[in-house]
């Protein structure tokens, strides 16, 4: 059999993963979600386990994945158009819900145009790759998401440079060093860094791009992936651009699968850029789009986000996140304290991180431990993600559980 020669190599690799503590292992399977009742929020039931769990690692920040209006919008579109698109966009796979969603996303972001992709990862790779020519140099934050790293790797730019995390002085110095060495310069960053909940100074980034753009024949292009920002923070949910007060980023990439609670990804920019991506992005051209039902669900989620109800959800999310952070600090834990609902509890040791994740699960709490190489050695942590389905009762229970753990093991 052809695979017999490769299997020992694969088994050895997996064994090394397990030995080093980075093997993800068998995935937990959710078989039921119990609705909120009284003081309790949602409870999750896993396969082979009748225990009820509080999910502290969901990126459905506004709880819209279970919103009745969103579900109804999806069902209505499915009945009208079917469960899938049936083909790629340019071979009659474009439905009215796709067009309306792209138009509304562009308006929401205050941009001219938008393009949908079948996933957020695909949106990052599908957008960045066509923007890179053989005479392009990339400047990328050292903690950028894996999708950005792979998009750059697959695109084979003339040169790639990494700047220290959030360090705009270092970024400007690298731009100065590159003057006249390439035709096009791309500055690429996460909007919100998913492992930490922090974000770049977009005002400074845009100023740098504008001040030095004339040194490059095709200019400097700024790109952010704000998948964890849109619908998660900012007074109206417009993410890092709103938080920093800077809407001058050239291309904003984001997801429909986190705060909007659906599936898929997208990019917004000037009309000419989006039309260029439609003609050149393989992940758009050769991949079926999100289903008409998913597009309809995302439309409803976006409508809710951009309404009075959305403001209420965002306000509650901010309040409940702050409540959780204060509780962790009072309990004596070290956290990366910011304004985003991502709350990293710093453990700074792989074995201790795994032990705490296990303890939380034993006590009915699902949480994610981040270890090397996902985070640098010494930055091991529990990444909590607060969302609008969490109640004060839920948060109090999690904090109380963590207090008991600290008294017992620290």
C-alpha cells in the first residue's frame, strides 16, 4: 500500500506532539444546548457526558448564533433558495442575499465595496495573496494570526519583515529602511490579536503609510484582519477602526463567524480593489460561496448589530467583561487587562495551564488553554472569551471556582 511508508513518519510526528504537550487530541462534541433558565445562562452538553457546562471559549460575542430572528432569516432563505449555492459565484452561484450582504457590509464599514469568502481564513489568504506582486515587501506584526502568516508564505513576496508586537516606532524605522527598494509595500496586522485581546495604534499606522507612500511607485497599502473586533467592541461594534478613531485603513478583512454568529469571511475596500479581487482571488473564484441561508442570517445579524438592540448588546458585553476582569484581579490572578472581551489569564507554564483547564472542566467550565507554539514560551494562559449569553451568576460561579483553585494549588 502506498501509504504504508509514510504512516510511521506521521505516527512519530504525532507522538512528538503528544510528548511536547501540543497534541490537540480528540475533539469534544456538543450534542445539546440547554436554554438559559433563571439566573443561569446557556448550558452545553457533551457527547458521553451528562454534565452541564458553561462555555467560556465561545467567539459568538453577541450570542447571535442562537438568536431566533437570525435563525428565522436563515430558514426563510433556505426554503426560498435551497441549502447550498450549487456553484461558484461566476457560474450563477450568486444569490440576492450575497449581493445585499456585500452592500450592507460595505456601508457598515464606511467603504465603497465588499467581497464575501467562504471562510475568514479564506478571506485573509484570498485578499492578501492577489495584493502581493514579485516586487512587493511585507511588514507584518510578529504575533499576527496564522492565516496572515500562511497568506504571506504562499504569496512569495520579494521580502518579508517582522516588526515587534504593536511597536509603531520599529515599524516606521523598517519603512524608512525600505525606501526605494520595492514598488509596493504592504503593512499587515491583526485588528485584535486573538491570543491577547490587544490591538494596534491604527492612527499611527496610517500616518506612517501616508508619510512614506511617495517613496514607493505603487504606494503603501495598510491591511488589518479585524475578525475579533467587528461586533465585539467599539460603541457601535465597528471594531478596531472605531476604537482607535481611524477609518483610513485601506483594506479591512473580517468574519461572519464570530460576533455575527454565522459562517464565512469578507473584505471591504475601495471599489477598484474589490473588483480586482473578484478577478484574481482563487479562493473567491474557485470556491463555492457561503450558502444563501448563511448570507441571509448574516444580514439579520448585521441589522441587529447596527440597531438600538446592538448598542444594548455591546454595552452589556462591555459591562459583563469588565465584571469578570475585576473578579479575576480581586482573586489574585494576572490578566492582560484591556477593553476587549478576550480575557487572557496568564499562567506562564504549560503543565500548570493544562492542569487548570482540567480543573475547570471537572467543575463544569469549558475553557481554552494556550500553550507553545500557539503562544511564546512563558506566555501560556487560559483564554477566556466573554459573550452576551453569560449571566452574572455564570461569571460569579467561574470566579468562585478559580478562587478555590488558587487557594488549593497556588
